[in-house]
C-alpha cells in the first residue's frame, strides 16, 4: 500500500494513517471489519445525542445534530471524522447553549457532491453559514477541530459580525502553519503526506474501515465504521485537492498571508503529542487576533484532543464560554 497523507490543516490524520496503515494494514482492516459487525446508528437520535436536521447550502444538504437551548454553538469536525466527534462535549454544552454538530459535506449523512471545485474553502464556510441561517440565528459561537478548525478560522475571518466567539482545537492559525511550512524542515517533513492525497487516484487506496484505526472506544468505532462507509472517499480527499497549498511553500504570498485579523475572543486547545501539527506554529498567534486569546496546551493529548482529553477540554470550554 502506498503512503497515505494529510493536509496542512489536518496533518494529524496523515501521520496517523501513514504509521497505522504501513505497520498494521491487514491486521487493522481485519479488526475494523469485526468492529463493523452489527447495527451502528450514525444519526443523533440513533446515538441518543439530540435531534437530527438538515440545512440547505446552495443545493447541498448539510446534516446536523442539535440539542439544548440558548445561544448557538456550531461544532465542526475534521478528517477523518463526523459529527459524533463531539459526543463528550455536547451534553455539557447543551446545559447552557443550543449545540449543533454538523457533518461536513462529503461525510456521513450530508450530501457528497462530485468534483474538487465543490470543496473549496468558500463553500465549506458557506455550509456553516447555511446552518446558522437555517436555525434562525444572527450569530454563533464557532468551534472547529482539524479541517473543521480551518473552516472555523475562515468563517470568523469572513463573517466577523456573525462570530461571537471562536474555539479552535489542534489547528494553528493559517499564517502560523504557512510560516512553519516555509521555514521549518521538521514541519515540512511531517506535512509531506498531502502530496499523495492530492493525486488523482488517491481515493482508491483508501478504505473506510482503515480510517477508524485511531478510534479507541470499541462502540464508537462501530459508529465510525458505519459513518465512513456512508461517506465519500473522493469527497474527503477533495478537501486536500481544493485547499492544500502546493510547493514551494511561502509565508509571504497567498491566502494565508492575506488572512484577515480575527476580531472575536479565541480559545485554542492543542494536544502536544500531535506529530503532524507541531506546536511551533502556535507562536505569534496573538499577532493575528485583535481580541483576547486563551491557549491551553495539553501534554498528554494527541491530535484528537477533544477525545484524548475529553473531560479537560469540556470543562475548560464550558468555563470559558460561560465566564462573565
């Protein structure tokens, strides 16, 4: 099996997929098939975590799961993932807010349009905006992990008047990422997998079952297996093809250098065991935010920090959002 990869926004998946698939490929596939046996609901109602709904984003159906009442909190997953990534945070957040966890386009129960052009960042941002409008809100708290983090950064930049607060998990600011890609050989090496994801036939080398190797909980793994079977492999990789920068990298030109200042308060979590998104990219984040920044690094957590350190992330998220 050829090397798999990831994007600058989702570098984790790449490193994890690479090591797992090369070292445990056949074994991981056999284990995943066993885990996939039996029913595995991927809707909110099936998982007892809220009510399902759909928003229309210029003809693309975006599935979401919602629970609670109050100010709107939109949760955006990364790769490879789906709305269920937020299962530990949703019940606690729902005590104070209306929580909405979406399936990004290409994933699980959302539509899966064909063509790289249907996965550009402006369309991913528009999907989030469609959900906010669908729920009748003027603004929202935007939360994103990995690729969802890049969408969240971009939403806050494009819709400053609609973004009340911003929470980012394991996805440094795009300016910091581009700086590290341009100048840090270790970050360049650890982000090299994206080249393979951008190849035309890359999706044929991927398996929904193999994508679940990182899920530790057996019951959750069954749901992930089912969700990835429902998802589009091409759609997942189109995030990389449409948005991941090509070499040579530069921190002086392109969309990252021109990224607008963020004007709302920002909370960031970063698991320091993340080998693909190195913490050096966090330096200087305060220069790109014209408001308060709270940064929480968690030494024991890897890339999927909201699951690796679920209690700590949830507690700090709720405390930060509800502080007077």
